[in-house]
């Protein structure tokens, strides 16, 4: 990024208090990352702008359901964080507003691609790869290195995963399996419940996203948050509360603990297809029927 671009971006942010902030002193935030990160982000925004943040923390699936239930009479202004698939579904269903932030020029290509895919109704704010984990104390011989290794009988009844209806990360896992194996084989594989190695076959990844809720009560404050949250300074807050994602702003420092996306075999994740209302709804319905209905 050249110096002229930097100055333009800084000027745009500097002017925001004169226009947007004077009109609204409150923001209703729906946050879909960890509680500590939500609070740190909210407090930093209030310190810098004087806008009071009323924050509610829920998973991305739960937040999508709430925004859909509130359509027509929205209570929230901004939805920040959580996997991109439900953000894309919300965009397709007209639940979020189109907004082209002046900060787009500072973002990584994958973050801009998320905005373009949604018709600029959402944008990427961080990225993280999907994988699984195991307890090194309990698994000392031949640890799993691939998705297929989790089918080993010795792990039976010891693998867990959250419900993808409420967890965006779990939906990313479900969509990853469908893209790797095909839908029928994926559901057969998931017949034994699964979780968090970068699997040898390849893995999906999330683009954590942000959206302005359509018709929210404080639209000016929502745009102020949107632009601020895309700044390098705001995106470096996550690392201070031990959230180690890859930030979307090209100037933001990437925590050393963040996944090295260039060293992980990533699949060509089809965000447009698996973030669509039709496909996401169908996969979740099949999950409920074939996986969620299994005896505990």
C-alpha cells in the first residue's frame, strides 16, 4: 500500500466523528467470537469514539437465527465475527445492508472476495483454518494425522463436535467433509460424532465476517464500527485476549500463534455455494435427521 493510499484511509477515519458519531451515541452489537474478544473490542471502540456498545455474545448460528427472527423489527445494528457461511446466507436473504467501506482497499484479497460474493453485504475480518485436536497424554501412539484416521475403532465414542445449527465452525467442518468426500459419504463418515493437526487430505477454512443488520436502529454508528473494525489497530486487539486469527487488514500484525495458511493444505472452499440459503439449509436439515437424531 503506498503512502497516498494510507493518508486517504486515515483521513476517512478521522472525519467519522464529525459526521457519524454526532448522530448516534449507541451501538447494538451482536458478537460471534469469544466473550473476552467481544468485550475487548467493544471497550476499545467506546474509548475511541464515545459510542456506548450494548453487546450480546452468541455463536454465529444462533446470531443468524436471531437476526432472521427479528427481520422487519431489528434490534441489532452490527453482526461482528463468526464464520462467513451464515453471514453469506443472511446477505442472500436480505437481512443485511450493502456497504462499501473506504477501508476495503486495505484488506487481503480473501476478505474482499467475501464482500464481492455477498454483494458487499458482508466482509472478511479474519481467517482461520479448520482442523482437529487430540489429547497428547491419552493418545501417545500413532496419533491421527488425517480425517480418515478418526474412523479408527480406538477412537469410537471419544470424538465430539458441536451442532452445526448453532456453531459456524461446525458447519464449516460439515461443508468441508461434503466437498472432500461427497454428500452421502460425508454423512456416513459423520455418523460417528467428530472435532479439533491439519488433516492430510486438505481442510476447509473460515473467513470470519462482519455485516450491518438491515434496518438497525443506529445505522451511522454501525458504519462507524464497520470502518473502525477493518483498521489494523482494531484487528490487533484479538491477540491481546489470546485469539490468534489471521487479520484481514494487510497492515495488521499477524500473531505468531495464528495458523500459517500457506503451510496448510486448504481445499478450494466454495463459499458462495455453501453459504447459500438453499445448500446451508439442506445440509443442516440432513444433519438433524441423520446425525442429530442418533442416540447419545
